[in-house]
């Protein structure tokens, strides 16, 4: 029965407690032994139910689904950041421009769009069954998204440089756009939205907004709104957000939606 189900493409789990179950446990994709079972059965199983209760299995399956699905969510965010940071570093290095972020700017971006949100996303319930193709789906989302973020930040910096704005204003432009697009990536990865995810995204968005009204906060984080080009800078951010949403929709059409359901 195990091999017949596997031949039809199923992932098979087998439970048992006796020596006669050993072969089936070894052949199955997941062998589950009872804690009170024979030593040979426990030795070949990948999972042992110490309490010997079948009622434990739904919780085990739910935990496994949560881990595998949430790893994919979090990976999308981290790999996107890796792509845009790498591309941006190469671009400004080739042009001999100053790097558009100070460490404190990256602290803001990483905390509000990666660190805090992914901590909660990784622990959130997620009932999605495992779907093969993890690396392909992550790259299909993260590479285009990272390129869009890098291009948008680069465009904001280029605009500020073309107006001969001070370096602090150039870096603020880059931080603004990176935050806007980082929050967009977060929303796309968090879909479908629940009230907890809405609260999470809303909280980090409020944190983003509160970086600018207070002079002492701006001074601490070396932020100064770009004079004369703030509207254009925000326009670049909005255009990047639109491109991210378009790329996400294309990714879903190509199969990424399986990872977000």
C-alpha cells in the first residue's frame, strides 16, 4: 500500500508499533512510531510519539506546515533585501558614488521591514501544505523585486544628485524609497491579510512615519527631507510600488501563488 500510493505521487506517512511494521515504516516518506512500540520500530522511524497517542498527530502536522510555509515567507523578504543591497552596492561602486545609506539608515530599514515583521510572520499559524519548488518560487519573487527596489533607490539618489542636494538629503531620499518598497514587499509576502497581519503592517508603517516629524529623531538618524524634490522622490517610490505589485502578480501567474495560499 505504501509503495502503491508513492507510485501515484502521494507523500505517505506510516504509523506502527510492532516489528511487523518496520518495513513499511522504512519505505514510507515519514515513519511514525508509538512511544510504547518495539525498539526496532522506534529505531527506523523519523518521528516517535512519546505519549503513544494518535491524537497528537494533527498538532504535529500543523506545526510542520507552519514551519515550512513560514520559512518561505521569511525567505522572500530576506532574499529580496540581499538582491537589492548587492545590486545597489555594485551600481554606486561602478559610478564611484558614496554609498546611499549610513549604518543607521540600514538599521531603520532592516528593523521596520525585516526584523520585527519577520519575527511575527515566522511564528504565525500557516495551514498551507508543503509544495515542492521552494527555491524556484523564492527566486522568482525575490530577484525581480530586489531589482525593482535597487532601481528605485538608485533613481531617487540620482535625482537628488542631479539637483546638487547635500549628501544627507540624498541618503534620506534613498531611505524613504527603500522603506516604501520594503513595506510593499512585506505586504505582498504577508498576503492574505488577517487582522493580526494588518496590525503588524500598520505598526511598522506608523514607526516609519514617526521617523520624520520629530527633529531629535531626524538628527539621531541623520535624516533630512530632500528640499525641492520630495514630491518627485515619493513619486519614484510609488512607481516602484506599482512595479512590485505587477511583478508579484506575474509571479503568482507563474506558480508563486501556491506559496501564499
